[in-house]
């Protein structure tokens, strides 16, 4: 039982490391709003087909998505019920998608993630007292990314994206 708990703690630490930092020749680079990859992501998805029939994501949309996923506090269900304001838990699938997006190797599933997270962020802007469940359900009406998550691609976090 103790071995399992130790493995679980190690796995959680690794997931957080993947989402929050990437190792490079110069050390750890924070993959949050402090990094300068928004222009790169926006440039790479400027011409992709959109769920609404339009084309491309703007820089402002990519910045909103990045803040929503990696930085913003959200009304989430607490461990003992009730609501707590917290960041989303680290998610290795989202981290891998973001690394592909910023390096210009986006998959259709990664674009679906952008659509979902933008819809969720906009829902909360329009309904600031909404629950996560409601915001997530509204986002699923636009893009149901959770049903499209690609297999693990073992992105190399040590490679620079430029």
C-alpha cells in the first residue's frame, strides 16, 4: 500500500512538473502566462477552421485561453463539497497539446481543446457565478474535447519550441 501511495505522489509531482515547467538547456522555463509563446500559438492557428465556420484564433483569444487554463482561479468543487476558488489541476494531455500548438504541430484535437477552453472562459465571463459543471457543459456544446483526447505523444519537454 505504501509503495502505491509513493508512486501516486511521484506521478502527481511529474504531472505538475510537465504542466508548469519544461526543462531546457538554460534550466526551467515557466509554461504559464509569464512565457512568451502566445504569439507563436496564435501565429500557428491563425488559419485553422473554427467550429463556428470561421477561420483562425486571434492573439487575444489565445491569451484568454492560456490564462483560463494555466493561471485563472475558477469556482471548483472542493474536497469536502462546497466551492473553492482554485486553478485547474495539472493535466498532461493539455500540456502536450499546448506544446504542439506553440511549436506549430497542432493536431485537430488540439484545436478542439482551444475551442472548448475558449467557450468555457467566455461562459464564465458572461455568467460569473456559474459552477464549473455549468461552464464545462456549455463548452461541450461547442467542442467536446474530452472525447477527442489523442494518445500520449511523449512530447520532448527539453526541446525549445522555436
